[in-house]
C-alpha cells in the first residue's frame, strides 16, 4: 500500500505525460496548461517538496523540468520567482522573455552582477542564429520602457551587455537593412549606449549603405542628447569616428546657425556637494581647479566671482580638457553678472592661440552675448572692436564652423565686419 501511494505521488510530481503532447497543442492550450500547473504548484508546495517528489532531482533546473516541463516557457520570471529557485541554475532553462525579466527585476540584483549578465548572454548566443537574442531585446526594450529605465547605471554590466551583443551581431551586420540598424541602435541598445567607444564600431562593415549609416548616427546623436556630460565622452568620440569612417555619406553642414539647448540631464550625474562646501568656506580660487567645469556649472554658483571665472578658464586652457557647449553655457548663465569683467581680465593674460578647450566656450559666449547684441551695437565700430579684439581675443583662434555660421547671420556694417 505504501509503495502504491509513493508511486501515485511520484506520478503527480511529473508532467512528462502532458509534455509528450506539447508539440501537438495550439498556443492557447499550452498557455492554459501552464496556468493550471502553476496554480497546482502554488497550492501543493507541501506535496511537491516532499522527498519522494525530489527523487532524481539534483538542482533547480531539473526541478523546473520535472514540474513544468516545456510549459515553463509560457510562464513569466515573476511566476517562477515565487518558488525561490536559483537564478544562475535556471538561466539555460528560461525563455528569452524570462531572461529579460530576470535582468530587469530589481529583486534579482542582476544589474549589479556581471557574472549573471555574462551567463545570460552566453546562453542567448549559443545558437548559430540570433533569434533568441532578438526575442530577448524585444522584451528588454518593452520592460525598460514600462519601468522608465533609460540607462544601465553599473558600468561593468553595461559594458558586458554592449560588447557581447555587438560581438554576437557582428556576423549579421552585412545583411542588415537600415530598419535593422535603426531598431538596434535607436531602441534596443539605448540603455547601454553610454558604454560605446570608437573601437566598439569596428564590427560595422565599411560597405553598408548611407541609409544604414544615418540610422546608426541618429541613434548615437539621440544618446548624446540624453546622456549627462560625465557619460557622453565615448558616444561623442564614436560619432566623430563614425563620420570619418563613412566620409562618403557625410553631408557638409549647411550654413545654418545651430543653437545649443540646455538639457535637464546635464546635471543628473554630477555631485557638486564638495564644491559647494569649498566655495562657501571661502577657499582660494585655485582650489576650484580641483573640480570639473561640469561640477561648477551644476553648483549654485552664488559664490562665483569674476576672479573665480578667470581661474577656471585658465585651468581649462592648461588642461585642454573639453566640455560640451551646454556645460559652458550653463556656467556662464549662472555667473552672468561676473562674466564681462572676467573676460576682460582673462584677455590680458591668455595667449591668442588655438586651443580645443576654448572652442565650446566661445560657442557658449556667442549664444549668450553676441546673439543679444542690438542692431546699434553691431554697427558700432568701438563696441565691436572692444568685443572682438579684447573680450573674445583669447577664444577667436578656436572658432568652430558653427560659431562662424552664427556670426555670419549678424547684420554688421562693412566697417564692423572688417573689424571682426
């Protein structure tokens, strides 16, 4: 009698009979059976966890196969998570959708664990085609949008996802259409684009169409606009590298003045608390050189004097580190009352040599000062000489094409034009 009961329980613990008919079932039937099995497992935890039901089961992956079989593909990661199964042990048994749920589930802490990420992506790229990878990213993009995840914050995890994905896709890029590049570089890879470096793009074939190039470039430009300055350097360098590689597709900039828009995300990843303390305690202006222009631009800037600004511009000149126009524009806006005096002082001590650090600063000055010159000022030789031969003197050797495009739109007189 005892043996017959044990055999009955053992039979209850397996779904192999239903699994045998799995392929012949329509999708709605598979989903229905998966729902029933999940309900049974939740209600019968006391039975299925008895030793007799754990016979010949050595790990959680085998438990999943014994109790749900192929029907596990019609459950969600959240459904399975209630059974306290090992994440790593289950990776090979999960569907692409479930793997996306796993990675983005805050309780799994997968976005802080490179080992789990590597395990997941290794399992996604085992087959000769990338069908599973495509299914994974469809779910990944959908869940990210629902949870408002715009960037993977852990750099190691972000690097791993981007690098393994690009490596897996390398062999398929030759056959990609523009719409495929658009999907991957504008949607699927958006949360990890901050890890992009010029070297990442070597997997892109040099013979793709210009329409495909434009699809990639648009994705990179979108990321550049949304990323904080501290995370945008790699994308910015990648854009330049991409343009150089596909020079045949690059259309020269039209003579249109492009104004910089200040983005709310500029200060999203900038911590200015230490700087605020330094400024409030009246430390010497030289101490400001220990901070970045981005940190200063994102501070309250209430303590910034013309002397502070001169020191900052000197430090930037010496370091030759470049910052986006948006960062300089924000800094100059906040220190507007001290700016003109600072420019006058800076002009007496800075060389009139070309310097990459000065170019974006000059563009910012063009938008904040030159753009607001009145018609009378533009026609005044004394006013124009003061600004272009004194105030802006140290910057003019670093003028960008866009600065000159914007300048050409001003209504100078013949005489003031010659002065400029």
